[in-house]
C-alpha cells in the first residue's frame, strides 16, 4: 500500500509518499480501505517530535478517518466486508489501509459521506462533550468561543446555537471573522482589538456564562470576561501554556475552572457510537455544516504547510 511516512522529526519536508507493507490485522481488528483522512494539529506536533510516537521509523501520522471494510478479524462480530466505518483515534491513518480495533469502529449512516465523517469525528466529538459535559449549554446561555473560525470553533458555534445559546467568537483576522459569522456566531471580535472591553460592553458589563478557551495563554483574560458564577472551560494550549490560577480568585468570584479531554469521555464503544450518532443526525438534518479543504494524500507535505500557515479554517482532509 501507499502511505505518507517520515523517518526523522522536522518540518513538512520530512514527509514522503511511498510504498510500504500492508498492515496485518489481529483477531479483534478490521482492515479499512481509507476514503478520507482528517488532518489535525496533533499530526504536526508528532511530526516535529513534540508528541510521543510508538515504534520505530518509518512513522505514519494520522488518527482520524473513514473508509470501507476490506476484511475482518476472526473475533469480530457485527461488522461485514463493505460496511462504511469511521474512527477518531486509531494511529497510522495516513495510508491506503488501516487496521482498526473493533471497539473504535464507528458505523457511518448512509446519509453521511466519508468526507463529512473524517471531518467530524475528532473535532465534533470534542465540541459535543464540551457543550454537553464540561458545561451543559442551555437555552439563553451566553458563550465566548476562542479560535472561533477553526474546526472545533465552528462546530462549537453551531452546537451552542442548536442548544439555544448565544455565541460571541474571537478570531485573528477579518477573513476568519467572516467564517465564524457564517458558522452562526452572533458577534465576532478580533484578538488585535480590545476584545475584553468589547465583550463586556456587549454583555452590559456582566460577562459571559461560559468561555471555551483552547488558546491557553489567554486563560486569565477569559476569567476577566466571565460573569460572577460563570465557567471557563480550558481544553487546549494553541497559544502557549496558561498561568497558574489562584483558587482564592475562584472562591471570591464564585467562578469555575474546568478542563476537558476527549479520551476521558470516550470510555467505551457504546459511548463513541451514541455520541457520534447525534452528530451524524445533525449532519443529515443540515443543522451542522462543515467547511473542508481537500488535499490528495500524496500531497501531504502541502497540507501540513497549509495547516501550519494558520490561514486554514474548518477542516483539512487527505484523500488517498
């Protein structure tokens, strides 16, 4: 099979598209012929050596994708050759064939494309638990979303609106501001502006009920625009590590800081399927839309350059 591989850590130039051995599945695995693969910043961090990689080179990036079942292991039940399957956390996805553990295989409904599945699962499941578990959005809630034009940001906007909330977005450019507005944000401010003052003005100095902060270095700024009794949900460090939070501040203002990690939520196959089913239904009903930029898998180097340029919005896909 062909795969996007690298032998050493570094920039996009270390990536190469070449022939390697097909994966050999175990008794509890499914061999998937890939049709669409999601590209995420975690892939960039692994390519650079910032995230741990198991095994020896050549390394294969990718953890998210969708495809057609080519064969099944001897212990696998309920999955047939030809079935359409997606996954959110299976390594070595940047290839024509991927061995997928049965407990991580998510059935794709007929009305959902491979491209939508590969765009949706990782970031969609993240947005799902952030709005259902980390802070349960209810009608009338006012939410502030950092990096609102990104993949998770645009999904957060749409899901918060679906659940009855109002969304203020933060982005880094006028173009991204328009992307966030198109996704459904009620207001969008730029980081280069005095956004904290703008947020407080638009909320009549009360602040927002919840802030979804994936930037990290903005954590204390997020607290400044959170209402008394409000919540900051910290789920990423795209802009750098956050400072330490004084528990006394939390007590004095009755504010809550909570964190979130998707893998603590996806604790079983049933959990994956149930949450994915709701996301798929929103896609089928046209209530959630995904913007995609597509690259052939053989042009993975260009895709990595594009995601690192910070010019991308929505989801980047690799197609074998």
